[in-house]
């Protein structure tokens, strides 16, 4: 309808007043055909009128044209066009030639295709008029625009489908939920084609939508998530301002009510009852309770606590955050014989409380818990967690060192034993009735200062459970007694210079004692009584558990005595006193003026070198073993047999079969071993053959006598002749060992046969002169067969 109206208006403008219409489509441009004066302006300046050229204005075109003919756009015309067809109109720019087509003669422009304003709203083109014959521009190139008029051909489209939104439950009316947006691709500046109005199709009466902005709001108060959580709302967007005939689009909005803490926790029961054995371990769960809350998430988080109990400190309750359960834990041991039942008062309360819903009552609840203790057959209980006992190391066997005690909660008698896995040497024993621990053999503190054993207490009754036992560690400390004499701390050995002075300190010695007295060690040093009268050295106690060895004369001589043994008595200060005599070896050595040793006797040098008798014996044994290996190796080399010249009878060089090859003449040394040919004595004399005996015997073949060669080695010639004769006369030789096989060259040979065997059997004359043309390799054959017949006859 709009298209028809536009075309009628355009026809009225052009047909009613052509001159006026032409002016409406013209735009004045600078003329190129001269100009004239038209008058003066207010200031007296002459006015110049430009010659009117070809002009036009903007063109308009409706989109989505559905007609069968080409859609007319407009007409271009130049004042230079006299109607004689000399003017040619040229159109360039966007869509020229494809979307828009111009009549070169008339200047009429048509659209060749349906155009969509949403794809492109306008096109910029350029037009010019040229002379058809000279192609000379009659008018300058000008630009014009073809605008596409919009029609309502696009429905509104939402930016999302579906939308997801959340709104708290119990929200007030008008609470904003989400804003939806629909976009219409039509021209918003032209008519109402792109003016969108929103409406709600599904979702009443819970929600509403603003018709202009698309904002969705709550429309009903008190929406409870616990009653209904999810809502599906359908929103429609319609263009043409919502009028009849407008296009529309829809989208779905999924709205979820988020939870708020509007429900208090409630126990499902007012009284909970649990039964637990008295043997339950500390920290174990006695029972689990749970209050129900219709809310979810953090709004359902709860705290449990005990507000009253007839056993203070016996139990505690904690909250399991993952399950929101109250776990009752045991904090003190249960005893059926003392108390058989406990009563607790427990309260539960929400952690996060919303002040908006205080009016719904207190967000807490209470319940009573009864815990009944059950009797179990309990093992004996020791009075202590561990025992420490002491005993002197010189205590006799069967000495009691202490006792253990265990009581049975069920008033049953306990018997005691020692876990032998902790006393493998059976050092201790225990009285089964009273728990007295005693030793079975004497102890040695220096061997083992502590003993760790385990004592087992077991119920003693007719119907006892063998698993009802208790264990306790017992630590036995062995006390020290002075039963070991002190000795030298090291294996002391020193030397004295021949030029030593009297009262010169040559060595300081110390002592050690495996005993461990409470006040520490105190050692006393002195010279043995038997050596005091004729001693060459003296001992001085330094009062610090060490002693100094001093000389008692000015000089010593190796000729007189080279080694001195000084007996030193060491005693301790404990009771009973222990002492021992230790010998210090002193060697006489030659020293320089500073007291540095220069030479000692052979015994001293051997000791200082560090080579003991055992080391020397080991070195000597190694040398003897190496010599034996060398001798054995030499003997084996002598016993090795000498290898024969020809090891295997498979070696074909001693057989005529090796000549089953013409080879390369004299220069070929690969087919035979010349060393073997020159030493025929080394070849085995046995003529035994390992070949298969043929079924028939072959008579010996007569060999032609070869002309004498220039070889002067008689041994080789005699050997070959002997072997030929032996093989020719051997009736067991297979055919392939016979020289008769050399009479055949094979089919297709260019040289034919070179064998002299066949030559003597033919009656025709042979010409061997061509052999001299084959080079030095065939010189020998050329000399033998290449001469004239007269030469051969002679």
C-alpha cells in the first residue's frame, strides 16, 4: 500500500509540471558552455549566472520489492542532451552494473534485484555524461545517493533465549528480577517498525514486565521457596508499538527463588536414647542427632550444644558441617559399676539468622538425650602406666626387684606373666599371684644397663575370655658395682732417646674403667712394687686421671738394652678397690739434639712401618700364586700340538676338483696354495675318499700332453702329474672330478671353447691367431696355439 502511494506522488510531481519537476531533481553545477551577466547585487557588483548543467538529488527505493518488472529508481538528464543520442550516461559506484542498471541513452536507473535495508541502508554512486562518439566528458562526475526505504519485515529478537534469573523468596511486590531486551532490525527513525513493546504471556500473577523497558518484577508477595522454587515466564516483544499487524518474538525466563532463613530448625523427636558399652574409647561417637531445617545452604547451618547434664564433662557435642548433624563424643571413661545411665539436655540453633523473620519465633529447639551404659567383660587395669625397677648387678639369682599390681573392674582375680618375646634370654620371672618380679641369673651392667620387659595381666576365672588381658612395660635398671679394674686407655708404646736427661717426661698415659660410679672416676697411678728398686723410669700421678712417665737417668744405650717394659699399677677409688698392672713398652732410639728420633732398632722400625707378620705372609702367598699361574701357562703352551698343513680332508686343494675353474691363468693365485704345491711331502698319503661311490665305474680318460711351459719348478710339475695320474686311474672318482667337464663352455659363448681337449678331437683346422689380439693375459695361449701349422708340425 505504501509503495503505491509513493509511486502516485512521484507521478503527480513529474506529470503535472514537468518544468517544476525537473527543477526539483536538478542541482546547479558550474557550466562549461560560457556564462552571461544577469545584473548587479546590492553593492553594485555584477552578478554572473552559470549555465545550467545536468543535475539531480537523492533517490529513494523501497526494500523487498516483489514486482515482476525492474524497480524504477530515477532518471539522469543533462542539458547537453539534445535527444540525438550523442550523450552517453555512465554509472559507477556501489552496486553499479549489478544492483543498479542505467540506460545509456535515456539515463533511466532501475534496480535489478530485491534490496534489503537491513543489509545496506543506502548506496553511493557516481554519474557522468560523455560524448558517445568521442568519449569526451560533457559534464563533470557527480555523486548521488540511493536510500532504501524501510518496511516492517523484521520481527523483534531477544538477545538471549532463555534468560536465567534469581530473586529471594518472600520478596516484596515490585522487586526487580531481570531486564530482557529485544532488538528490531528495522529502521528506528522511520515509522514504528522498530518500536518494541513488551508483554508477559506466561507467569501471571507472580511476575510483571514493564512494556517499554522489559524489566521483570515480582507481582505477588510472600512467594515461598519451600512451596515452589522455579518459575517459567514467557515474555513477548512486539513492534509497531504493539499495534495490530506488528511482528513479535518471544523468550523464556527461568526464575528461581533463592533461599532466605525463614524457617527455624526443629528436632524430629523430643527424646533420643543411645546404648554404649563401658569399654568404648575416649573420643568415640556415642550417638548422632539431627534437627530438620526447611532452608538450604548457609541458612540451614546449625549449632548444637549441651545445656544440661547429670555427668558434667562426660560428653560433648559437635556439629558436622557437611551433614548438619550433632555428634555426641565421649570425654571421660565410662564405668558400668559406678554409673549406668546419663541424661543430657541439648539445644540446636541456626547460625545465620535473618532479622526480617524474627517474628516467626525463636530459631532454636531443644531435646533430651538418654545414654545407657552397658556392662562388658573388661581386662585387668594396672595401677601405673609403666614401672621402673632397679637392681644391683651383683645381686644373686631369685632376688626380687619389685612388683606390679592390676585390678579387675569385674572383681575377678588377675594372674601375671612375662611376655617372653621381650625376655628372650629368660633373665626375669614373675609371681603369677602377687606380681613380684625377680631375676633368674646374675646381671652385668657393662653388658646391658637397661632391660625392657612387658608384664601381662590376665583374668583368672572359669569362663574367662582369653582376649581380656592387659600389658604394662617394665623398665629394669641395672645399678653399677665396682667389679672391674681400671686399665690403660690405649695400647701405649713410646721411645726414649739415648741422650735423654734425667726426670724427662717421655709419655703421658690415661686409664679407663667400664664401671660407672656415681661420683665419676678417680684413678691412681704408681710403679709396680717389684720394679721400684731397679727401675730405669718413674711414674708421676698427675691427679687428673693421667700419669707421666719420666726417665731416671741421663742416658740410655741400645747396646746395653734396646727395649724396656715398665709395669704401671692403676687403681680406682671405689669400694671395693680394684687395680691392675699394665705394661708400657719403651724402646731406646737414636735422636738428634731436639729429641727427634733418627734411628731405632730393627724391631722398632718394623713396628713403626706397620707391616705385621700376617701382612708379609699374605704378600708372599700372592707372589707364589702368580708364579704358579705363569708356570702352568707355559706348560700348556708346550703341550699344544702342532697343526698339520692340511687340517681337514674337506680341503679341495689336494683334489682335482679344485681345477673345475678356468681361473685367470698364471696371474690367478687365489685358486690354489702355491706353498702346498711346493711341499708335496706335507700332504697325507691316504687315498681314502669320502665321496659317494657311483653305481658304475668310469674308464680313465686319456689326457692330451700339454706343451712344455716355461715353469722351471719341477716339484710343482711332478706333483700335478702325479695327482692327475692317481685320479685318472681311480675308478671311484665321480664324474665332476674328471677333467672331461672342461670340454664344455656352455651355450651362447662368444669365444666358443678354448679347451685343447676338444681341439684334438676335431678334424677341422683351427685358427688361433686371434689370441694375440686379446692382450697380455692370453699371450701364453697365443704362443702355444697361434703359430703356423708348419711350426706346430715341427
